[in-house]
C-alpha cells in the first residue's frame, strides 16, 4: 500500500471534526496554527498595519479551516477543493469587506469580488496544505 501524505489542512480539519464536539469551538484551539504575526516593527504605524494584516489573514484562514472542519464533521470527504474554496470564499469575502482597506469603498462587481474571495480561500487552503501536518495531533482514525 502506498504511503499517502496527509496535508496539514486535511489533518487539522479531520482532527477538529473528530475531537471537538462543535466546530465553532475550534477557534481557540487554532491559536498555535494561526500565529501569523509578522516581525515586530519599531514604528507604531507599522505595528498597527502589521496587527491588522495579521488579524485579517488569521480570520480568512479561520474561514478556510472551519470549512475543512465542517466538511469532515458531516462526513463529506467527497467535497472537492473547489467546493470547499467556494464555501470558505463567503467568509473570506466578509473579512475583506470589513477590512480597513475597504473603508469608504463600494464593490462595483459583486460577482468579481466573490470570485476573487474564492480564489483567495483556495490559495490559503493550498498554502496550509503545504505546511507539515506533524504539528497536528493524530486522531484514532488518522
């Protein structure tokens, strides 16, 4: 039997779905995996931007991880990456719309914005799938 490598995101989603009774309670457990802070800056303005970006990236990552967790919790291993990205794209879009970068701006092309959010969600999933999954505890069936 071939040794199949399980991605970080798949392993984390499976772990959270099996070990946590409610997917929403997963957010505090994700803290070690979502520590995306950039190097500290000596300038207060740069620190504010850094904190904002880190927070927004963490929120978008949480949308992706939550989607993976829910897909595993409901027993839907047949969902494609594109289907998961589409589901996570809604959360990513909400983070983008609430971001400081969007302050005072309107979306001229809602369909284009949604498509871009799905692309970002898929990119984040690809990134987390490239992370070594050994940091996630093993589940009995993993």
